[in-house]
């Protein structure tokens, strides 16, 4: 079992920044692939960014490329998402997830992730 707890969400104005964190606990031995997803009201959950176990490889959705940065601190079992130049369309509940069967690859399909956090709300006001 792995537990994931997100934090750092909130209300921010257009153009502002937020940093999300995701603390992992439980069966976290080994470094697994992790990702950030988001879900806006009435929409499906969508991939935002992913990172492999070492942290050297990352992948981003086109909609956030150049504005968001995913990173991880394996010593602290924590995943981050730095979000800059936020837009109203970034408003959503943001979830972190982990793939316990993967180290090297980064997946955009949420069905490939084993454990999820409870989510943190990000609201960008215009």
C-alpha cells in the first residue's frame, strides 16, 4: 500500500504561481514513476506531467509545457509541481499518482497508475 497526500492548492490570480507537493508514504521503497493529473468539473481526468523513478526524465501535456515543472525529491518521498503563468483553464482538482510497476517509463494514461492522492483544488481567477 502507498499513501499519497497532496498540498499547496489554492486560489490565485491569472499569471500567478503555485507549487503543489505530494508526500508519499507506505510501500515507497524503490523509486517509481509518478505523475500529476487534473480534473475540471464536467471533464475527464487528464494528464498534466509525469516523471520517471530517477527524476531525470519528464513529460508534459502540451497545454502546460513551458509553464509547469515536475520534480521529485526521493530522499523526502515527495513529488512537486511548480505551476507558473497560471490561466483560468488550469482551474481543476489536481491529483498525484504513482505507478508501482514502473521505474523508467512515463505514462499519460491514468489507468496505468496504481495509487492516487485525494486531490487539491487549484482555482485561477481572472
